[in-house]
C-alpha cells in the first residue's frame, strides 16, 4: 500500500482537474464544481479508509480491545 496510493490520488486529481477545466471552457461551471467536489469526496473516502486501517493496526499492535 506504499506509493501506489499516492499515484492513485494524483491520478484522480489530474483527471478531475482536466474534466473541470473542460467543463468550465464549455460554460458549465456548476457541473465543473460538482465534478471537483465528487473527486474530493472519493479521495477523502480513500484517506478515511487508510486512517481506519492505521487505527486497527495500532490497536492490534498494543492489544487494545
């Protein structure tokens, strides 16, 4: 789970930025904003999952039940 998660987050960011710019150029600023928000939510869910795994690992490490 090392560097691959960073590449996934970067790929999502680049993809969302390109789509948002295309939508803004087409005059659809509202949809571009929603696209950016959706990308942010996807990345945040990935980070929350990683933090959850971290807490589980620490809990198992110290036997905190």
